[in-house]
């Protein structure tokens, strides 16, 4: 049995001397899942399941350590547990990064979320930062832990289960908070009667804050292939006319306007997204669209808006959002008033 105790330590020593290997493996496993999700869904599912299994192991590590000790008489070294925790964090952040990078709309606040994940990924592979600055600070480690789990669930759940991105967001939020509850509990003094109310309020506060910031969370694993507005769509051929950036008010009032989108959706996923029409920053319409996964070029869908205000001039935006308000993309265009004819033009 001696080799059972020496082998893990040997592997740990090797990986610590080559810390970039885990980061590379995590990133390329995420990249492989990102590429294969539309071509070979089963492979992407296997990768996603492996990520979730590692988190289950991490959540039950204390129970498993005791089981190994009682069954085989082997004391799992604390260093092994710490290293495995770091490895799971590395795998998680580098797994989700390709999905977030592809889905992020950088002109909005989504860049802050994706940037935070990228910074966390770097921290997880730099030992001095991870072990000296992060690990000793329990509060930061709990936040770090919860963020990694939340992002992993957000990407994995729609791949593994028949859940929409909106449902996955809610499930990921609840699961991440509940599974970090033991870590939060350990931070509070023992024997205090207010521990349960304090934990309850803390969980409610974290859930409410995350929910309020949901618009800044990219709608992974959905991503927008193209979006624009046009004045005509061939419904039989499912082909739009040329994109428009500026259009006259009379044309809009007469024929309406189409918002055209192609959304890449994982195979087997059925999703309802919304075209949110805004005039000068004010919402004037919300049109639902059903999209289905499996098409490499993206599922083509459009909304035809005809009920414009009497004065449609101004700066317009069409946002493509999920049911929970996560933005997938947007397009801006301008409606201009028709210039009145001059006397010379009128006489012609």
C-alpha cells in the first residue's frame, strides 16, 4: 500500500514543478468542449460532466478522506487536498473562459465579469498569489470558490441537461450558494445563536446581488453569430436584405423594420430569447423568439416590428436577451426624419 501514498505525492511534486501544465490542460479542455459542442455533443457532455464530478469530489472531500482512512488505513495528506482544490479551480476557470470570451459583448459591463474570470484563472496558476494572498483569507477563498462553481454550472448545465440558459442561471446560482454554505458556516464563531439567521441573510443578500447583476453576465453557452436590422426578409428562403444603419422615418412607419439574428445554440437546446427594441434608451417593445440548437452557422430568427411610435426618429437599439435578461448581443441604428421638399423639388 506504500505506493498509494507515495504516488500522489510524486504527481503533486511533478505538477508543482510544472504548474503551466494544468492551466494548459484546463484551457484546451474548455476549448475542445467549446468547439465540439456543435459537432459532437456527447464529447462536450463528457467534458462538462467531468468538471461537475470534480466539484462533487471537492465538496465531499472531508467525508471521502475519512472513508479512505477507515477502509484502507491511509491518511490522505493535507497537501494533496490543497493541491486538488487548486487544480479544480484552475480547471474550472480555464474550462469556462472560451465560452465567456466568445459570448461577451465588450461594449457593455459583461467585460468586467469575463475579465474577473480571466484574473481568477491567472491567480489559480500563480502559487505565490494563490497560497499566500488568497488561501489564508477565508472570505476571499469562499468568494473565489463560489465564482468558479457558478461559472462552471452556468456553462455545463445547458450542455448536460435539457435546461434553458435562464433555468441554468437560476439553478447555478442556488447550487453555488448552497454548496458554499459549509465554508460560510465555518467562518462564523461556534455556538452563537445568531449563526443560522446570519447565514440565511448572507445567502439571501448574495443571491439578490447576483440576480441584480445578471444583465452583466454573458448568456453562455449561447453566442451571437450576427445581428442587424434590415427592411426586408425573404421568409421562404430565410434570407435578409442588406443591413441598415440609418433609415427614414416614413419608411419605418410604412413598412416596419426587421431585426435579424443568427444565434449559435448547443445541439438539443430549445431556448426563448427576446428582441428588446429601445428608442433613445427607452424600451418600446419586447418580442419573443424560439431558437433551436444544432446549426453550426447559428439558428436564424427575426422579429418584424410594425407598431412604431408616431415620431420614430432618434437613436434605436435592439438588444438580444435571454429570459433572465442576460444580453447576447445588440445592434444600434438611427431613424431620421424625412427632409421636406424644397420649392424647386416640389415643382419638378
